[in-house]
C-alpha cells in the first residue's frame, strides 16, 4: 500500500518525537497541519496520530510546553 506524502512527513516527525521521548506543542501543531493540509486524514495518517496520542497518554512521549 502506498502512503501519502503527508503521511511520510508526519511519520518522520512522530519518529523523531519517539526517539527524543518528548514533543512540543509547536511540533504537535505542525504534525496536525501536515495530516490535514490535503483536506482529509487517510487511514495511515489516522493510525500515526493514534499511535502518537497513545504514547503521550502512557507517558512514553512527554508533552512539553
């Protein structure tokens, strides 16, 4: 299955957050802007967002201001 360019860009940013164990509000906003810039969120983008949300909730990734 081929993923959208936006999904690839979002994936790179999410992987960086996972590697760093933290994400800022600005980076989170950038990720959300990337996945919505084409007007819809495809299943792969949604899966990436769900993974990020889960990791923030279980504190694998710290949300920093």
